[in-house]
C-alpha cells in the first residue's frame, strides 16, 4: 500500500511540474524582462514568451543555423 501511495504522489508531482513549466507569466523566456513580451509559436507548435530583441535573436540564429549548417 505504501508503494502505491508513493507512486501516486510521484505521478502528481510530475504532473504539477509539467503544468507549471509552460505557464504564461508575461516574462521573456530568455532575459526575464516584462516589457513588450508576446507569445510566439515555433515550428513544433511550442509556445515561447519573448521580447522583441530576444525574438529577433532567435530568428536570426535559426536562419543562420539553417543556412550554414
């Protein structure tokens, strides 16, 4: 019985981590600023909260990475 309860508690802990990992807190995922933060969806349908400068950096890194290697 103790193993079963431990398994249930562990499963609940894992689910809560996944639930709060993608929360929208209006902070940039890269630099943690709160100014002009918008939610962007990448090609894998994953959402990111980014400020304009971090978004531009990710776009340029993606383009250069695709062109160069």
